[in-house]
C-alpha cells in the first residue's frame, strides 16, 4: 500500500492518506511424477491493486487529467514446469503458462463545458476509464535425448496475447443524450508458434571444445480487432457517419463553445479497421566455444534468419576471455545484430475524423504496406541492424568481487513513427488531398543511434559479530546520441517532421546518463535487514509547446528498507517500505495548466515512478 503524505507545500493531493492498497498471494507446489525422477512444479499468483491517485491541488492549478495516478488492477498468473523421463534416454518436458490481467486507468478529464461532454449526462464533467483485459497463454513442450553423444532438444513453443479495451464512464458526444456510456473499443492480438531443435556436444580438442547448433521455424499472426461503430465514428445531426463529404451544416455543435463535437468514445477512440496479417521465418545457428589453454577461451557464433516478408539476415559474434590469475580475468566481445520489424509496426493502421482549429480533419496512421505509404515514397520496413562491442574485467577474492564492462552499440535504421504530414506539405500535400487525408504519419526506418557506456558492479561481504554484512554497489554511465535521420527521397529536408525535437527528447530520455544502486544486507541468525539506495539521474523531456518547452526532472534518491525474521524453517515475516522518504519526480508547475506533460498530470512517470512511499508486509509459509 502507498502511504501518502504531501511533500510539504500541498502541491499534490490524494483521495486518501493511504491508497494503492495491494494484496499479493502466491503459492508454489512441487511434486514427484512417477518413480524415475519426474517432477512437476506449479506456481499461482493473484494480485489485487487499488488506485493510487496523485493529482494537482485544484486550489493552485488544474491538471488536465484530474484522476492522475497508478491504475487499479486485478491479475492472475499460473506457470508450470514439468519433466517426465519416458525411458533411459528420453525425457519429455512441458512449460504451460496462463495469465489474465484486468486494469482500470483514468484518461484525461472532460470538463462540464467541454465539446466532448453532454451536460445532461455528466453535469460536472467526467473522467473516462480505460478498462483493459490482457490474456496471455503459453504452452511449450519438448523432448530431450541423445544421438551419438549429441544432446538433442526438440521443442514446440506456442504463445498468444490478446489485449482488448472497454471504455467506461464515457460518451460519444455526437450522439448526445442517446449515447451509450460504455463502448467496446476493440483491441489487438499476437500469436507465435515456434518449432525447432538444439544439439550440443563436447569434444576433446586442446583444453576442450563445445559445439552447439540448431534451427527453428516460427509462425506469427497479428490482428487488430475492430471496435463497435460508435466507439470510433463521428455522427451528424441525422445520425449518419461523418465523412470528408459531409455537409458542415449537419455537424453536431456544442452550443456553449460553437465548436463541433468530437466523435468516438472519449478517452480512447475504438479501432475502426480490422486487420489480420501473418508471416513466418526460418533460423539456423552455430555456436562454438574453445578453451585454447586453461586460461584462454574463444567463442565464435553465427546465426542466419530468413523472413518471408522482408528477406534474410546473417549475423555473427566473437568473444574471448583470458584469466591472468585465478582472481583476475579479461573478457571482450564484438557482434552484429538485428531486430526485425514487428508485425504491428508493419501493419498497424488507424484512421479517425476529428475537428481541429475550426476544421474537420481526417487523420491517418497509414500501415507500411498501404497504397498511401507507397504513394508518398515511404519504403518497406527492413530490419534494424547493430554493431556491438564490449570489453571489461572481473576480479574475485573471497570477500570482494568486481566487474567492469564498457560497451559500444551502434544501431542503424531504427524504426520510428513520423510526425504528421499535412495537405500544406510542398512535397506530398497533393497526394494527401487526392486521397482525402488531411494528416498522415508512417512507421519508417528513420534514425541511427550510437550508445557508449560503462557498467560497474562491486560487492563486498564481511562477518560482523555473529552476522554477515553484504554490500553491493552497481553503477551505470550511458551516453546515447542520434547520429542521423534518414528520410525517403520524396521527403528530403523533412527531418524535423520525421523526428521532431520532442520525439528526440523522449528517445534520449530513455537512456539516462547515470544510475547508481547501493544495497546493504545484514543477516544474523534468524534476523535480516536490507537497505537499498537508488540514485536516478536528471531527465529532460519536451512538452507540446515546441523545442524550448523543456520539462526538467532533477536527480532523485529513493530509499528502500526491510526487516525479516524466520520464526521457523517454514515460517517467516518481512516488513518494510519502498521509497521510505516519499520522493516524487520534479513537479512541472509551468506546464500542467496547458496539459503539456505526456501523462496529463503533474509529472511524468520517469524511472523512479510517481506514487511516493509504499509500505508492505510479506508473510511466507512452507509446508
């Protein structure tokens, strides 16, 4: 549960002094199967969490999202691990899994006189609720056996995800008082099935050679589930769907403002198109590891993949490790990598009609395979490629260990969503006019990035009295830069639309300069205490007001503490607090009234979170 306390100047308010109450129950059962070493291990977990609201104080200023905070959720998880010997040389294994997650999150507030509100239905305005349902299912099965001293693993792995939206406490303002207040807005789903095998064997070459190879075939399917019509449609005064050809005099007007009322379910418009796309790919790899001497190891690996929708890729890796002494070793690696465009990035499509600046506009997020994307010269998506290098050392004594690794990552052709191109664009404006599209944006391989950094982990343990103290210090320094923005031939010179300063800010903020974590654990007999300090570095984001609309989140340190006691071997209790001193991200006073934060609240959910202090008690029982 979150224990709320105002930071001191009453800038933040909550519904209650204690909110976000969370109940988490998990159980694990292990059992033997048969008499030949078979087993089953099963875990279930149930999590129920209430809202944690962190609003701006309305006496000082109004946030555009008055119900800003953590969502309410109810989650159920089940996972299994089963292994059964079928014979002396054959084992069957299975990893079933299922989860169901239901979440209620508040969208931005609609005031009583807002164009998206009908006062007869919501006299004081309303806060739309996004009720999401997420279902995940996995079912992995395989056989392990030996063939001519090769260890073989033959498997089939199935996984699916379904994500749907029910928008409650809302309205389609163009339907007036006759509008429903709850809408099925549709959703999306992804299915994957992978069949493959792995084989490995050790050879008596020099100090030892291990070879592994394998291949797999994967099928995946992506779907967009269409919502009910009223969740996305805009209607005229006669109840007909508004199109680009609708007579403006028939549009539904808010008499208070004189502006046209927006269509669709407020808070989240439904999906207006149904999409079903699939693809498959074949992959094969080989991985070798050779101990040239007892001190020196080298590894060489390669992987080939072929996708039926964008082609083939071949990547490799070289790694080495040399032990100068039993305590000190150097390691390094260099590799190439790739990330295939996801089916969502390639086929996601969304179109809706809105009213902006006194004009009716049709906004299109065009799928990469659409005729519009082809017409404006957006190329087919291809894989993101990378060059990766790392080097470092490890040092280990009985009490002290240290690992230091530097890394370099160069990514080419990262996929981003462009900004909005309009009919006024001198390059493709006429194409949009011809297609009756006012604004359009696209997924495209647009940017290159380069990241350099260092990871350091230091650990020390010492006996103090009858107890043992373990201290771990982990730090990271990271420097990311955007090295290039690539446009299509037709859109040369449009780099600021391809990647706006605001989107640049979000990409760079995803990799803060530093993060430092100090953990101290002391255990004596049946008692243990744990203290963790985490320093989050400065983050700079941009609001909607342009390149100078900076949102600065200053460095913060959070403190977590816990105490545990083992009453018996089967019974223990842990109590503690996360973010003990109730640290919050920097309040964005200058931006909130304009709704310029991405979240619509008084700060964004940067790395440290935004819910403040949390107290917990954890009870463990074994039988």
